C-alpha cells in the first residue's frame, strides 16, 4: 500500500487529567505534597485519532447482483431492483501505520454520523463488525472470508456508535500490517417485507464515503521514565475480586472456561486502567446448592450472600448461564453477575457491573461512557474516576 495516499489526521492531545487526579487522591492519603510536583513533568498521556480512508478503498456491495458503489450503508431493499431477501454490506479502511511502535491502552472505533431508515435492528438484528483484508474494493468482497469478529457496533437506532477494536489493531500491528479493514453488516442480510431497512453512515450525502465519517481513537499508555514508575505505583489502587464460574449447577451453569474469563478480565482491566484501578482477580469454580440454583433461576440473586465463608472484604463476580436477558446484574455492595450471552462486549459488561459495585450510577450523557446502560462505551468521566478512587480508598 502506498502510504501517502491516505488521509490521516493525527491529533496529539496532552491529557494530564488522569494522573493529576490520581496524585491528588494519593496526596490526600499520604499527605505527601511532593507527589504532585513530580506529576508536572509526567503528563505524557496522548491520544491519537485516525480517520477512515474514504474513497477507493471503501464502499458497499450487495450479494444478489455484481454491483458496488460509493456510500457506506448496510441493510436491505436498497432500491426497487433489489433482490428479495438480499442485503448490502459496507467496507471501511484505516491506515494504522501511525500506531506502529506505540504502546496503547485502547483503540475505539466511533462514528457520530449514523442514520437509520426503516427498522433494521428489529428486522435484521445487530450491526456487527468483522475484520477482512483486501487490496481493492470490489463486489467480490461479499464472499471474502472474515479474519475475525471484531465487535457489535449497534443494537438499536442511534446517532452515534462506538466499539472496541483494541485486540484487532494489536494483532494486525504485530503481524506488520498497516491497514485495518472492516466489514459492517447486519446479522441477517435481508428479509422479504418489501421495506427498506438500512443503517447509513454519512456526513454530506448518503452516496459519499468520505474520510472522517468514522474515527479510530487510540489512548496511548503512559510512558514512564525512570523514577516516575515508583510514583505511579504509589497511586495505583487495588480492588480484590473473586470471580466465580458457576459450574455443575444445573441450568445456572456457565459455559465459559477459566481461560476465557481470564482473557475477558484482561480487557475489563484496560477499561479500569483509566482510573488507575487494578482488579486483583482470583478465579474459582463455584458449585451452587439446589436452593441457590433456584434462587438464581427466580432472580433472587441476593441469596448468593448466604454462600459459606462469603468474604466481604472482596467483590464477587459470578458468571452464570443467563439473567433473564440482561447482560449483567449488580447486587451491591459485593455481588455482580454476568450472563453467558451478552448484547454488548462481555468484558465491557463486566467492567460496567464492577462500576456499579464501586458506587457508580448509570449515565445517559453519552453512549461512549462505561456507565451508559446497554451500549459498548468504555469511557469513565473525570468525576467517575475521582468518585471510584475515593470509594476504593474509603474501604467500601
Ligand atoms: Zn448498569
């Protein structure tokens, strides 16, 4: 790929807020005012924002006839000639070479240019993102095999979307790739209701796939220099958590393995890194008594507090088969549950429920926020960071 063809916008933002807050909290705890001074030179957190390529490497293609065009949209019944039950997929590309050699905490795909026509989510399911690899945009891309599921971008009509692509970007960079290429599609190609059900991404007009409709926001890892590591360690806070995989407990049993949950929790940890909070995890299998299986099956989750030797000095996250369709449930002060099937990323659901156990309420301000219910946001506000850090330090 010829790099200079790509339109790249790199914004380097100095955002020292996180550490300033961490250190303020630390000063309160230790009474050591020198901590704050050291922080002055340490505010190295930077974000890199990349925008989608636009133009010839992007577009949409239907399955039923060999056509393709400009415009980033997915769904069915695009026009009168559209084959019955068929649909359209969209493809977008980012040049991720500016991220080579950087160390990052997270990479998030977002768009604030989302439009909906008809009832795509009700009729055709969730809007999902898969990684693909191609040299040239063409109608054949419909049949291109995916290199992996990336994330769920939306589950309902909305004007903005966000999803985590950290793992995909990391793995591409490790392989020396410089392009992130994504297929956007609804779970079902189309139905036969004769109605047009579409999700469209555009700024000026629906047939223009211009750069900047999507952005890729990368939060870089704090670059520590000598002498500063100790300072940061002083400010890190730990939340001990026992993770219970409910096993051999009839219909309550989770299908997740310890290995899967361990990987999932690594991603949850990245979210809590924003607050300088370390999740200290112990994973155990948990067999429930018949009474507790029944309690779980009837939604009486509070009964889990009656488990023998229940340790109230730690939080307890239970992985169970299902929760009446909920992704997760928090039963403060110490218990949260996560279902096997989640409509958002499971690690995000886990981080969200932990947020509740650290005293946070829902927000409706933005879907990008961790505490926005039922979406894939991961951002903690400054106020939430301050609150949870104080909450942890108070020994709640
Ligand atoms: Zn919630």
